[in-house]
C-alpha cells in the first residue's frame, strides 16, 4: 500500500504538492470504483485507474532503445540533445528517474537499455555478472592477424589504467571491420582497445546486442518496453 500523492508523484503524473488539484481534475478511482479525492489515502497501485486507464507501469520500466548517433546519455541539458528526449514527457518526471544501463557516447549508435530500477542497473553493468555486449566497429587501417588472441588473453592494458581488460571475444568481418564482445564497460573501452592492440582509430561503432537482447527491427530512435523479469543472471553467463 502506498500513499496516493506519493504514488502519483513517483510515476510522473504530478508533484505531491499538486496532487490535490490533480485529483479534482481527473477521475481517479480505486478497485471498488469509488472516486479517490484524498492525497493521503493508502492504495494498491494495481487497482488505481485515472480517467479509466491503469497507472503507467507502476512496478517500473525497462526499455530497449535503438540509440541514434548525435545523442548523449545524460540528463544534463548542457551536454546537448539526449536519448531521454525520445521518451514520453511523463516518464522523464518519474522518481526514481529513468537512467541508462551504462552509456553509449555521442558517436556510437545501437542498443541502449533504460530503466528506473537501480538494482537492475547494477546487475547488468557489474563485470562479475558476465553480461555480454557486442559492438561492430570499423577502423582506419587493416587489422593485424592474431588480434583475437590478444583480446581473449585478458592481459591488454589500456592507457592510464593498471588493471588489464577482461577477456573479450573478437570476430573479424573484413580487413577493417570486426565484432568485439565485452563483459565490462570502461570509458570508451572499444575505441581504446583497438588503439592499444592495433594502433587503430575506430571510425564507426554500433552496439547490436546486450545480454540476451538484440535490436531486431527497431530503427534508430525507436524503443520498446521489456518485461522486468526477462533477464536472469544465468542467461548471459559466458
């Protein structure tokens, strides 16, 4: 059971201060069909209807987004256009807020997960859970033979870091194009790994898989809602 005003505020319908006016302006009803008018009333979220509609994902959100180039994964408006601009305005007012599961930089496209479940963010980003992320990279020079062994060894050091990268899986797609699958997410890791191992500069970078999920038929800028129970630790272990 939760206070009605807190529930509405957490789901982005209004602030707690605005709740009384919101209840006057909308037909908010409980499971028995009775009109709800008192902000402090304790309610079961699953039974509440607003103008005949159920509450908007009261148990939380997990989204799969096809991130376009040119957008940042930040709530700071000073950093420029953001992936959050693609979401419904109400979702941007949720508390806890929606955040990305890891980040893709402005010049990287592809699969990005977004959620308001902080525990899920930790499970999906912690290296100890071995959640694989696959990237397709094109670089500015021919890639040398033996690069797969270098990435798989778990001994590659990135500039400025003491700990080596965890083993990664490499698949050549052409002289200057490859898949690289990681289970960690360091800052600009794919770009830095190709620079450290091959002296190559990544020109295009696209993530097409994250754990068990792929982009399927989503085009850039589109997203779909995932059930919160679709991920399990055992489904993504290497």
